[in-house]
């Protein structure tokens, strides 16, 4: 009888394990992990090509705003970027437009447009403080320690998170299915310019802020379609320094780096390569993906920047093999631009860069899926 009970118990365990695996789950420590749609897509193209993204690409550009199907990347290259970047700053106060004057209603439509054509959407968030409404770029403001559970402004912070979640919940495809997306909150924490940065927040406070944000959105608001990116700025020289702010494997899917500064220095592309190697090493150890999550050359004074700077970095053999994507910042004619437009001296060079076999725009991405 004891043998029969043991057999039944083992049979039950075997069936349960099979069901978990068949649903796309695998055991890792004490958590159940499943391969999210975007992670699956990025794993499929890993080593074949690096996706090129552009912030606010479909919303505005040089000489135009909110024109259906328009895109500065498309105007120059004949194709759309594979990744579309968007900014949520302002939504936490229920504003109709974000920090860059893009209506959230329009952003939702454009994000859906990009998804339906095979692209990936990634969202950053620069919220106003839930304490005194100062902007994200108030580096001396002490905020994070007061918005965690049990603290004075926690409920106000949860209201902000609920508005972010409400927006994400509205992202649906034609069949009513939730659209997957990358969320990249609290970036450049190793800089001094944000209220979650080094001048206002300890590493432990930052980790708590990041963890609560993701756990609340994922577990309390049910955003299982969310892929999460961790992206310090370039202020690190070792893997230990890079991971100083890392909130944990259970709340991060992509390890990234933002880097403008090094590209602006003499032979700075070598520094970019060195630091991306650190990011890639950490990502491989943690079985995560790696990305250059934000970069560019403001107003592109070097007409050969794309092939001789960014192109050199992305030609590095390890980076070419391991990096999933890179994101170029936005084209706002009233402020600055980071991707050339037709007639700009760097336009031909950008076209040559995107024409390289391992640089994937939307068509390349769709053909490789």
C-alpha cells in the first residue's frame, strides 16, 4: 500500500511538472518564470541583428507633427524603426499630453499602429513628484523614501501607478488582446539629475522603489505582458558598479545602458564598447538580454556619426552577437534632434548605417521572426 501511495504521489508530481512546462513555465529558484512575447522575439533575432529604435518616431519630426504614417527614419531609409519609444511623464497627474506635448490618446493609437506592423513599443516614465509636484529633473529632491509602503506619500504614489497601469491596460490589438511592451522606469539612476538619482536616493531606496513599481504593476494590476528594462547611465567602470542599483532578477528582463556622453569624447566609442561588454557580461550571467537603451548625438554635428561612431560600436563582435537593440532619441525641431531628416548632411550616412546587414529596421525584423 505504501508503494502504491508513493507511485501515485510521484505520478502526480510528474503530471504537474509537465503541465507547468507545457504552459511555457519553468522553475527558477522559488519563482515561476515564463518567456514573455517580447523576450521570445528578441531571443529569436539574437546574433542575427540588432534592432534600431527611435523615440517618438511616429508622432513628430523635422517639419511635421502627427501626420499619419510619417516618420523621419522612414523618410531617410525607406523603412520604419523596429522599436518605437514613448514617454509617459505627465500621465501620473492625469494630464492629456505628455512632457513632450504628445496627447496620450494619440500615443495609444500610434503604439497600436506600430505593434500591428510588427514593431515593439518601449515606454519611459519621468513622473512629477507625488509629494510636491516638482519635475523628475529636480536632482536634489528627496522623494523615494517617502513614497514606499507605510510612508507619508505612499497612497499618492499608488494613484500615479494606477494611472500608468490604466494606460497600459488600454493597449489592445484588433482582437482585443493586450499588446506587449517594454517598460523602462527610473533610468539613469547613477546620475545626479533625477529625484531618484545619486543625490536624492540611496541604492537600497532605489531598489525598493523599482521593485515596488514593477510588483504593483505586474502583480496587483495584472500587467503580465510587461517586459522590464534596467538602464543606468554610463557612470560605471566595473560590473559591481553597474549592478549597484540592480533591483533583482525577478523584476528585470533586460539589462541596458544609456550613453550619450562617451560618444561625445575623443575615441569615446571605445569606452562605449567597454561598458557594453560589462552590461553583456552581467546579462549573460543572469540569463537576461542586453541593450543600448538610449543614445544619440544631439543635432548630429558629425555627418559620419552613424557609421563611424555608433556603427563601430555595433560592429564589435561580442556586441554584434549579444545586443538586442539600440534606441536613438527623439527629433523635436524646437529643441533638438538625434536622427537625420532628408537633406541633412548625415542623412546618407544614416542610410548606409541602417543598410548594414546586422542593423534591423521593421522589415528586417519581420522577415526574421
